[in-house]
């Protein structure tokens, strides 16, 4: 069963479980010079996720061969309890295998722990998908974006998901580091002995060619034996930021694609499109110190089912698919922003406010009056003045709905904002804290009122921009509370029934005694 497939220049790379029980794991290249992994548990023993290629040879001053990366989850042989971890494997595109040792087996096979720190300490965070965003100016600055999930049980309410990013040059540096070796005590420790030359796992470069190593067939036996027994690196691959770009609770991220967007001031922003196992799509951006923000969340498929395919076309169309359905949408849809304030506060890199036509639309350089647009990322004084005016404005008022409630009877007050901004409730102007009579939910408020709970309830979205708080009312309810007259009738009915039951029991006992 092929889990990952990658085709380049008529060369097919696959990662799969090959025997009928699915226990044998293979990572191989097909074609004229087929090659695969050594069948050892220390090489591969897990679930394959994704294959990517970095064409290093085009930009390498040393003539280094192209790199092929495999991402997977497996049981960690270096952990006593077999904890599942995420790995990144690197091999070389032109690897032919060894001449006597590792014949038709990877001679460049190295792997390292891929870390994305989130969730409870000790819980496994496992990679679900990987997207390579290539940097056209400097390939080594290319970034791998990966989705992780901490609990893969579909029914789990404690699962968390995250997105982490890794620079290509950082991953390469890990594969030039120290190796782990199996000690006599059965523990994996740093290898402190002699490391043969050429450096094990290295891709062929000009220096190696000058020394007579033109292909992997020319590698000495010492280097090949070392690679066979030491495929695991000591250093861990860590995220660029040292932490996830985005973390969500009670969600299971699946696929991810990333688009590079240039704003009006020439600055580039990477927009992430992340699907989950319930048929939803999140559109998010990384905002530096502000962290990751979800701009938009869409339910692509009505029936909750995993999105198994996600791809972005060059024309800005996003295609997604489950096992039974396909969806297409434009990434540059700005119609949801109905005011300049909404457009600015959303900070959507695709959109700007057109002051000539007075609506939000996609930022395209070919628009003749593009200079009349206001965009949150502009550094012009006009944009700052407009933004500050928006932030200084009071909460946008909504029509107030009068609601008459009965004391001690629970009532649901709905609130469904059209954005993914944080939501909170206010009661008579003060922030409402959760309590026995106030249960705060993601879709509204469950209120079990007493007479002291009469007043104005406001549901509002909140966002902090440039250190200032912007609030927008979504729903407002003017609550009136009356006595629960029905409860007294309820008590009377119960009392009458109780007396009737007692009389019946006494009559039965009297009849039997007589």
C-alpha cells in the first residue's frame, strides 16, 4: 500500500508498507537504478507521511547533489518505552547504493527527530502533513510547514493540533552533526568514536569528486558500514520560531498548503490554508509577536469527514477533497468584509478597502486606482490615521433584543460571529465571568437567571491591534426576569399525588388486615 508518492524527471519515489501484514516499511526509488532502504528497525518502522525534493544542486557552490526528504511517524528506538515521534529522513537524489556493502540500498540514509513542542509534556505530537514553500531567491531559505496532532483518537476531546515551520538550511545542519550509537547497555548515546571520511550520509559534492568519489559506488566500506549502523542523528530539528506558529484545541489538523502574498508595501506574508478531519478549512497568517491568527474558517463539506487532499493552483484556486466529494474556492474572496473597519481589522493580506468603489476587494497590481486602497500593512500616514480612527471608535451598536426569562430556568442566548476573533460577553458594561448561573459556550451563553441578573447582555468580538483593543458587538439582549409561577403549581401537583398514594396504601393495608 503506497502512502507517499513523488514523481520527478521520470523518477518515482515511494514510501509504503509492502508485505501483506503491512509490517515491512520501504522507502525506495524506482526506475533505471532502483534503490531502497535497509530492512532494519533502526532505519524505518513507522507511518509514512510525505516526500519532498530540494534541488540543492542548482544553487550549491560545492556542487552538492539534490536532497530528497521523507517525513514519517515511528516508534523511537532510542526511547525505552517506544514513544512515537516524528522524523525527517534525508537521502540523495543520485544515490546508487554501495558496490559491495548496501548494494541497491541507500548509502545516504540519515534521519532526525522532528520536534513541534505543544500539548502536555510527554504526549506525542505527530506530523500529519508537510508543505514545502520554496524561496526562489535562496533555496536554502525555503521553509517546510507541517501540521501536528497530539491525540489521534477521533472521539477525543483533549486533542490539540499545531503548525510548525522548519528552514531547509537548519535541517541540513542537523545532518552534519553528531550521530547516535547503541551502547552495550542497550541505550542510544552520542557516538564519540572515529567518524570515517567521507562523512557518512553526505551527498556527493565537488570535494568528494576531486578525491575520487564520483558516485556512491566509490564510497569506502568504512563509510558504508557506519551509515548502516548509525542512521540516527543526535540533534533534534526544531521550529524556526522555537514554538508552533499556531495551536488549536479540540481540533485535528490534516492537510496544509501555504501561499506567498505580497502586500501593497512590497512586504511578503505567508498565508496558511489548513484542513481538519471534520471537513473544515482554516485560513491563517503568522503575525510575528502576535502569533498565528485564523482569519477565516469555512465548512467545506457538510458531513464531518477528513479532508485528504488540498492543493493550491497558480490561479489562486484552492482544491480540496474527501473520499466522496470535491470543493473549489478562491483564496482572494474579500466579499465578507462589508466595511473599511472590518477589512482593516481582519488584516487579510489578500484584501484591501477600495475607497473609490467603497467595498473590499483583492489587491491586484493591475487595478488602475490601486493607490486609492487602504490596507492594514501599508505604512502610509493615511492608513495609520484611518486605523487609529477605527480603533478609537466605540463598540459598534447592534439592535437590542428584549427577552423575558423565568427565574431559575435556564435559557440559551445565541451568539455566532462571522469571524474567528476571540469572543466575550458583557453584563451591564462589565465583562461577564463564567459561574453557576453563567455558562459560556463557543456559540452563546446559557443563563440561569435570578432577579439580580436583569440587564443588558452584549456578545462582542475583541482584537488587539497595535496595542489597542477593538470591540465589535455581535448580539445584544435586554433580559427581564419574572417569578417562576409554574414551579408553585408543580409543587402542589406533587403534594396532591403524594397524599393520594399514601391514602391508597392505607386502604390496601386495611383491606388485608380485615
